[in-house]
């Protein structure tokens, strides 16, 4: 199975260099948000058929919101959402455009082999 994570600041269209794992691996769960300087993020996981290097088809997309206080190294990761309407609501138009472009350039054959339902997730509305 192929998988890729894209970590976006909540309203930015270009993902961070760090993945969800890199940003949240050494953080503690925040028990209370009082006194925290939380930044909002959106974590997007794309899965596909194929090997770890290149997918043969993109199959699934999951999205979750996250918040992180970089100085105190605490944050919240919400559960993954995989329903189409949830994904479409959470992704901004710029994020959809970035992901559509990246996925179609990274593995054009996988993009073409993906079903319409998957590709529709990244259409601007």
C-alpha cells in the first residue's frame, strides 16, 4: 500500500515540510487549552494501491484537524474523517488545488486509474 501525508496550516494552500508524525510525535496531548498559543492545522492522508514508492491508483483520502502549541509542545489531534462531505468541507479551495496538482503530477497513471469519486474530492466548488 502507498500512503502520503500532507500537513497544512489551517488556511494555507502549501503544505509544511513536516508530516503529521514529525510534528506530533514528541508532543503531549493538551488536557486544557487555557494559556496555550494553539495553531490550527489540517492533516491529509492519501492512500493508494501499489508499492511504497509509486501508487498504481489512489484509493482513499482521510482528513483531520489538529492544533499545536509549538513552545509548550502540546496539542490535539482529532479523529480521522473519511466521508466525502467531511473532506470537501474541511479542505480549502487552495488545498484541493494543490493536492489535485501534486497527485496528478506525482503519479499521472495512478490519478487516471483512480475512480471519479476520489478525484471529485479535489474539485473546487
